[in-house]
């Protein structure tokens, strides 16, 4: 049974006076079992319980971090000191990270990375014709490497060949969304505004 001080309780309401049955504050779903199942509901971890469709992305990420942090007690594992001994063989004075560093510094960095942009790859297309088929093959390759189930939306330039790429992509991968970048449209609007007599004179 989870402690009454468990952070997971801020997302639920007990049902019938029992802490074994809870109701999600965001979706109203009643969940039977431990608070862990509720956390999985909030964190969108599939397998045991339905994902909450109304919780915000920030709360989802916070709960993922809490679940991972609880599961990974690396500094208490049976192989932790063995790992440090092996590292120390490289030379005197080498110290492994303390438990609080793993729990605080490294886990905070890992959780923060979930919220940031991730660089995956780049391609040198110098002297290669930028045909729609060729560019589509590059984008499709990236989707394949990441895993189609992990990709929701693809955003591209608004140039004609990229529009063709978008059409080819959503034709092949039915659940993906493709969006042309809005910057092109905004640029055209600003050009039109700047060409207006009153604005042009001011500029």
C-alpha cells in the first residue's frame, strides 16, 4: 500500500473511503488497485490501465520521471560497487557518483531531456537532386528508425517538393499527421503588409 504522502495522491480522489480504489481528477476514471496503476494512467504507460486523455503533457512527463526514479535505485543495486571498482582500476582518485547525485542531478537532467528537442540525424545532400522521391526516402527512413508508433507529426518546409513528400508520407503511414511550416505563409503575409503604401512609407 502506498504511503498517504505519495505524490500520486494529488491526481486522484479515494472512492468509498478505500485507498485501493481511486478516481482520476482529470478524466474521472475509477481505478482499482495500487496507486502505481493510477500513476501509469497519468503517465500514459500502457499495459495495465487506460491512458488518461485529458491530463497535460507536463503532468505526464512529471509522472514518467517519478515512476522511473522509483524503479531505478542504481546506487542500491548489487552491481553498483562492482562497477565503481572496475572504473577505479583505470587509476587512483577516480570516484563514482554519490546516491544523491544520481537521484537529483542525473535524474533531473534525464527528465529535462524529455521536454527538450532531440537531435536525431542529418544528411549531406550536396550535389544530389532534391527530388520528391529522394527526399521522401530520407524522411521515411528517419520515421522507420524512430519507430512509426513513436511519431505523431511530421513538419516540413512549404516548398512544392516537400508538399509532395508530405502526401507520400501520409499515404504510406496512415496514422501520421503532416503539416507544412507556417513560416512560409507568415513571410508572404508580412511581404504583402510591407508593400502597403502606408506601411512602406513608415518602413
